C-alpha cells in the first residue's frame, strides 16, 4: 500500500496499442468537468461501477497518451473486457486527484479511519 501521494503516473494500456498509456492531466480533468459537471470526479466510481459507456468513452479519449503526447484511443476498436478499461481509468483518475491508485486510496482511508479518536476515548486525560 502506498501512503505517500506520488506524482501522476503513466498506466500502461497495451490493449490500445504499443506504448499507449492512461494518464490524466489537469486539462484532461478540466475537460471531464466541462462535460460531466462539477461532480465529475465524485461521480466517477458510481459511473464506472455501472459501466457508463459515455463516461468511459470520454475518459479513454482524454486520458490516452503515447510518447508524452495526447493519443486518441479508438474506443470502438478496443478488444478487451470492459473491466480492463474501467480499472485503468479508475486508477488513472485517482492518481490524478489523490496521487494513489484506487485500491491504495481505499487502504489509505481505512488506515486514517483506524487512527481516528473514538467518541468515548478521553485521550491523554
């Protein structure tokens, strides 16, 4: 588990071609907000859990990169299970926003929750 946020990372996405990866930049996030509204990120997990193809298509189009440059992934030509696409999008979005992959972020939240003081805890008193 990664507890320290890191810079955005390139997530290999060979299903879209050799050298293709997913990485969401600030302009990519701006575009997602422009298309899906102010809750674009808060809604990402529910949208991806229900395999919202409009959201998936846009994320794949914006997040695709190759050789450090935007690369328009051809969603209609992807020949893989939808879950493979969803997983890489989810990790890419969470790396962009929190500096952690999705599962690592859930682990981080659980560890923070374990550190919270309980209501009946009097602390050092």
